[in-house]
């Protein structure tokens, strides 16, 4: 019978590292997709990042390398991906607001 995940471990240093790494991955991928003019760049970047995290966890469980599938790692990866996409979205809003303010001052 599968064990119940310890959700309190979501705040352990390992999970925080997963969260940060996947957040940065989604943030950078959002920037690349936006510069490439991909429609819905941020949702695409978050999806790619989250799917990558899911696949990596599944592969760890079946690879036979001594690594284990960890549902809490997968959740940390997913939450990090969402935060990275949200951070890029907020950055673009701030950039638009700043450039609009600068343009109105130059008039």
C-alpha cells in the first residue's frame, strides 16, 4: 500500500530548492517564449516546465538508479513553475506601466 506523503516536507530545504529552480526555469522560459512571439507564452512556459517536472519525477521512480519518485517534489516543481510564470507576468505589467509613464513624461 502506498504511503501518504508528508506535506510538511514541502518546506524542507530540498523542496524549497525544487520550488526555486522550477520557478527560475519557468521565468526564463516565459521570457524566451515571449521574445519568440509565441502566443500565450506564459501559460505555455508554465505547462512545459510543469510537464518536465512531472516526467523527471516519473523517470526517477522507474530508472533503477536508486532515486525515488516523490509526489511532494512534483508539487514543489509545479508550484515553482506557477510562481515563475506569475513573476514574469508581473514583470511585463510593471515594464508596460513604466514605459507608458515614461512616454507620457516625454510628451
